[in-house]
C-alpha cells in the first residue's frame, strides 16, 4: 500500500524559515514516531503477504490437478517444491493485477487458433495443456519476433524451425504460419519429451535448448527440473519459465475464477488456392473481392506481396467459399488477358531498363513499379530485379486444391463440434 503524502506547500520567495530549537525538537519527535509506525506497518504487511502467499500456493496445486505437472514424482502438494509454488503465485498475481489487460489481450488473440492447436496436439499424441504455451512465448502473435530473432507464435529460431521443415527465405517465413509452425512445435516438444521423460524438463529445454539442460543436470547430478530450478547455471528466464507457464495455464483453463473471459471461437474454415510462383497478391484480392490485408493476415508467412519464387507453384489460403468466387472471376479474365507474374532477373553488363523491358515484353514503368525505382534510379550490374512476365493462357493456371491433393501441413482446420 503506497504511503499517502501531504501536498507540498510552497514558500514564497523572500520569506525565510527560522528553525528554532523548539521546532527542531518537535520535528525529531514526529520523525521518530513516524519511523516506528512505518516499521510496524511493514511488519504487518509482510506477514499478511506471506500468509496470503501460503494460502495461494495451497490452492495453486489444486488447479494443477490432471495437468502435465502431476506425475509419478508429484502426486500431492508436498511433492512440489515451495519455491515453484511461490513463483507461480507471483506470476498469478502479476497476470491478474498490473498485467491483467495484456493477459486478456493474449487470451483474445489465442481464440481463433486454439481449436487447430489442440487438434494437432491430439494428432501427435500430446497433451492439450501444451496449447497454452504460446501465451508466454508470444501472446499468440504470429508476427512476434524476439531480440534473439526467434519468430512466430511458437518463437522458433531459424535453425530449429528448419529441422522441423519450416522454410525461411527471401519470400516466406513459415515460422509465422500458425498451422505449419504448430505442427513443427508439436513434433519438437514430442522429441524433447522423449529425450528427458518429463514435461518440466522438456519445457525448460524448449526455452533454453536441450544441450544446456543436459549440462546443468549432469553438473548437479540431478534428474528433475525441481532439483535444478534454482540453479544459477540456468538463466533467470529458464528458472522462471515453468512457474510462468503454470500461472498462464491455470488462468486459461479457469478464466472465470480469475475474472477473465476466454471462449474458443468457431474454427476458421478456408479454401486452398494453388497459383503460379510470382503472382501478386493484389491480383488475387481484385479477383476475389476481399482485401489485401485479409489475404495477408491469413497467410502471415508471406514476407511481401508476391508468391514465392523459390517454388514453381504456391498454395494460399482464402476464406471458405472465396476460392470459387476467385476462379469464376479469373476465368472471365482469360484468355483475353494474360496473367502477369514476376520473375527474378540478374542485371548483366550493358543492360538498361529499356532492354530488359523489351526482352520480357513488358514496360519500363512496370519494372520501376515492381522494384520501387524512380526515373533517376540506376540499375547496377549484378543486382537482382523483379520483372513482370505474362504467362500464356492455361485452364489450370490456378486451381482449388482438394483432397487427396492437400499436403498434410496444409490440412484445413477441423470443424467445431
């Protein structure tokens, strides 16, 4: 409880205060009395906090019933170290007081993704408690990026993501794809669990790396996270990772008990549209009647507005039913107008924008627009440009992808029952 201070009284200039002996004696007496009262207040407050924390930690364990933290090593409250329960209580206090607004925002952001995450976890044979891990990783922000360059909802580093099939290049960053990254995270967590045999250690490894956790376990001759959870060999972030996740999971599974609102919304259903490499998203927006922003929001892996040139064709998500609308409008476009896509071209010696435009049967202004060049910009030997190119008419130039052609990582969201 903050001390209430009286308003500061200003003294007019030119009116000096004379501190006589009576004034100083009275001031010292008041100061001594205030210090005694303040000391008593702090003792009472601290005692109250300790008592409250003791009650909180007792109730915390009841919230963990049937969670991944209850196993053969922890079957009752006395089996879990008090320091873990104390730290969890502090995170609960933070999330429900000063951090309440932010935590509610995290819950809101999780709602559209929760059904597909749980669905993938079940498919991989993993506990659904893990679906709440992005709360403390990214707040379910698919575009989150840490100072260490971990990216996406699950905060994958590029190397770890690549180990689980997530592609990162000039055109896409699949760590930001909510479906593909969840599948990768599930498989990574499964591997960590198979390595360590317990979820606390697997989760600590997800945060710090399996090599780090193995070294700390060996150094301390330990076999559980509870034994190393206070070790200074671990970064503070890792020491607090399990209690922080416990607190977040407890609230997410019992939102009403803590004054939060959390409801899993009906799952987003989508169509899969296969398009040529280098197609501008604006073309899809214009022919489907939905905004560029909406297309980008449901395809967050795209780094720019052009489908990746790293593959000959690319599959985009569109809202359910919009794929058919796009195809109908697209068929009216062909064959009168050819489809414009973009390709990369490395500038050669003696090249000019005019020569390049003539070679690819396009215009100088189109090349300038694609590369953000103005009339004074000069092209440099060896530089790579995007050049518009018209594709010949083909009835299958774009198509809806339907079973059994849908890649496993692109499977549509399950329907809410």
